[in-house]
């Protein structure tokens, strides 16, 4: 079963990944189903990573000269 996850938000992909991992943790899955779920999980994990990288890029663009500040240095001015 081929699924496209490209349109999912980070939150939706992460939720699906959690549900998928919960299913994988059961011991009663047939091998083929477990492999298919593993493949879907790897795709979802990569998508989550991509969404986080995109968010980091957006934050860097907002900061002067692309410099990042540690979270402790962020303060409202």
C-alpha cells in the first residue's frame, strides 16, 4: 500500500508516527505487515525531520545576519 505523506503537517505526521509505533510494538503482527509499517514509519520520521528543518530555516531568516541565539537569550524587548 503506497501512501503519500507530503501534504501532512508536522503535527499530523508525528501523530501518525506515534500510532504506527504503537502498532509495531505489538508482538502479534505478521512479518509483511510489520515491514510495511516500518517503511511507513521511516517515511514519516523523515517528513517530521524535514518539517523541523524547514521551521529552523524560517527562524534563522528572522534573525539578524543568520545568527542564532540560545533559547535562554530570547527575550521580548
